[in-house]
């Protein structure tokens, strides 16, 4: 499994399957992976944290917001300050930058990611870039994302029993499945980046 937001054992228990029964594990893991990646796409972000710091380069133009207390550079979610380095320059030469603050205030302490870096001056002009070395992602997967993943994986696993998007029972008759599960959407909606969803 690769960075799923819920574990196989919990999904099996929700489906009423015995933990020792591994006959469906491959299908269940596939459903967990698909559910996790669909949440990434719907929200425009990912909730797993890089194991080690990686580098990303940003062009300040179009990613800065000016305020009374300085200029904020909007960045991808940063889930840890361990190994965090901020540099400016270009591919030919980078200079370490100090004097910046993480935004929003207390984000990591509140279990949320850093989404911006504030400094009193500008972030550069022209061809200048900002290179950030960090562990991108979230400090921990939010409970709502775990639950949404379990609901969606359960739905995907059972989809094999509802060809053409319809399911039914003797008691209720035939029912067409909705495109988007309203419970999944309610759980992930507060995490959607503006412009996604």
C-alpha cells in the first residue's frame, strides 16, 4: 500500500470480514488506494507527509499576498518544520533566506499544515525563484479524511455488485447510485482548496 488514508484491517471490520480472511485483500487495497487518490484530486491536496524533506521551486509572481505585516508566499502544504530550508535565487545560485514566519499562526500545533511564508520584504522580482526544502503534506491525516476514505473504499469495493450504477433489494426495489456520496463530500469539503471540487 502506498500512502492510503485508512488501513486494511479497519475496512475489513466495517465490511464484516474476518481479519484472517485474505481472499479479498488485493481488491480491498485497490479500493483504499483509489479512494485515497480520489480524495487528493477532489481536494487539490494530499494528506500524507513526505518521509524526508524534498525540494520544490516556486515563482513568486501570482503566489504572493501583500498585507500590513508583510508579503506572504503561498506554498503547498508543509507538514513539518524538520529540515525546512527557504532559499531565493535561480538554478545557477541559491541563497538561504532568513526572517520569514510560517502561516497560519500555530498551524502545526493545531494539526494543520503551513500554507504560507510571511516576510517583511518582497519575495523577489524578475527571474528570482524561491526554493523550499521541506516535508510536504499534513502533520497527520485528519479523522474526517480517514472516515471519508473508508466510506469511499467500501463503496468502491461493493461497486462490483452494482453494474451500470444500479443496485436493488426485494424490499426497496431498484435504486440508482448517486455519482458523489454526500457523506464523503461533507467530510472532505472543509479541506478543499479554493478552485477545486
